[in-house]
DNA sequence: TTAATAAAGGATATTTTTATCCTTTATTAT
DNA sequence: ATAATAAAGGATAAAAATATCCTTTATTAA
C-alpha cells in the first residue's frame, strides 16, 4: 500500500511523538532501533520529515528529534504527502491515465468507495490520536515481549 | 495498488477475453497496442499468464492468445496471484511483521475493512463479468474517441 | 520438407526504490 | 576557542521492478 519509506516515516513520527520531548530528544539511532528500520535510510526519511516541518530537530550534543507541543497535530495524510505518495489513492487501479466516474475503468466503482474511505482515515487520523492508543496498549508497533512469570 | 506488471496482466486478459477467439487469436503486438503497454514487457507477462493456464496460446502462423470457452471464468484474484502479488492485501499497512487482530498496528482496524472488501471484489469479479460490461460500453479501457458529427 | 511466423525462454539493460557512506554544518560542553 | 556530538546534505551502492533484445521451439502454409 505504501512504500517502505512511507511506512518508516509513519512509524518514526509515531515513536517521536510518544517518546520525544524537547528536553529529551530522540537520536536517529534510537528511532531506527525502536521502529526496526535501516539506520541510514531512516536518517534520510527524518531529513525529509524535518524539512517538511512535521518533526522538529536540533543538531549537536543532546540533539535529536521531537515534536513541538505547540505544533498542530499531524495527520497521516500529511506524512504520506511529505513522502510524495499522495497519489497512492488517486490513481486508477488498472493504471489508466483516463479513469473517472464518467469514463470508469472496469473496476473503478468497486475500488472507489474503499479509496475514499481510506483517504478519509488518512485525513482524519492524527499521529497524536494513534500515539495515544499506542500508549494505552490498544495498538502495537513492535512485538510485545512475553512477560516473565 | 498493483504493480505495472499486474495492471498490464489484468488489462491483457480483459482484451483477450473480449477479442480473442480460438479461430482468431490475438498477437502480442495486437494486445500491447490495445492496452497501451510496452510490447516486450507485455510478452513476458503473457508468458506467465499462459504458463499459469489463465490464457491459452498457440505458436506459429495464425498463432496468438485466446480464452478457451470451456475454461472456468478467471477471477481477478487468480491474475493477481499469478503475478505473485497476492500479498498486496495481506500485509500490514505499516510494514510490521507482526500485525493481527490481537496485536494490531496503529491503523490495523481502519485498514482492515478496506482490505477485506477489496479482497472480496477480487475474488468475486471475473474477467468475464468485466468484459461484458466493457462490451456494453459501461466501462472503458481506453479513451473513447470523440465521434465525428 | 522448407520457409515463415509467432510465442517461449534466457540474458541483459534501464529505472526506481531502498540502503549506505562520507563530508559539512550546527550546537553544546569543556 | 576547541573538541565532541548529532543532524543535514551530497554522492554512491545494492536490490527490485520495469523494459528490451536475442535465440529457441512449435506450428502452419507453401
């Protein structure tokens, strides 16, 4: 559905939102380990996210990534857009250049409803909402270790 | 959503179903032109589809591709499977190895419904059904030329 | 039986995505 | 000021997807 880059991006912003504070920023190393992603590739993605203003970053000792608590919540679609994948849900499922309600491809109608719903999810769901559910243990980003007896 | 290879595959089988008859088979050239796809790449894809038994083919003069009228209708998911993309709808949207109803990723539930419905569409819709709608002018594979006055 | 035709198959090339490495810049602590 | 640290940025490498080319095999028509 998304590219690896986009998957890592969403996971990274989630971790930064959950664990990054202005007084204790997260390093690339920490983030990559936490989301189990290749470190240098993750660094590139964080560069993009930082440039796009979706995460805050500071260089140097004690530097790293965090979310400005004054900043507006970040929607999933903002991240998808930052990773230049906005068209995942806007292109024809059969790859036709011309495909629309008036000139639909053979599966246009069947696919349309679901694309729209998903688009809505991406627009409405913010990283902050998802981070909350993660904190509450309702959802997961990594395999929850079996607790010792 | 699908790879180019899979898009071409679906479009190719549709064209073969609509226009290919045992007594008048379709050449690779004809198919590639019809679905506006790169010829040699399309040839490769047709090889796969033929090997998987989703289309019939004959070599030599007057050879080409057609659909055996005695064969069972082909579902979209059969094509997707033949192109080895069955997992498009079975993998976690955030790329997690472990993601399930009991250990859901942050967007598992939101995405699940979408994936299931789409999976259902792929299983239920056959190329024959879609070809019928194409023939009836209800759907399109190429830009319909504006008719002259 | 031979020549022509058209798909099958194998090898190779190009492009995009994924991933890595190295140098530069900003920031902090000493 | 200087050294250490950590992200930013640029250049490069590896892998996968897309695309092309050439030879072989099967079939048909002459």
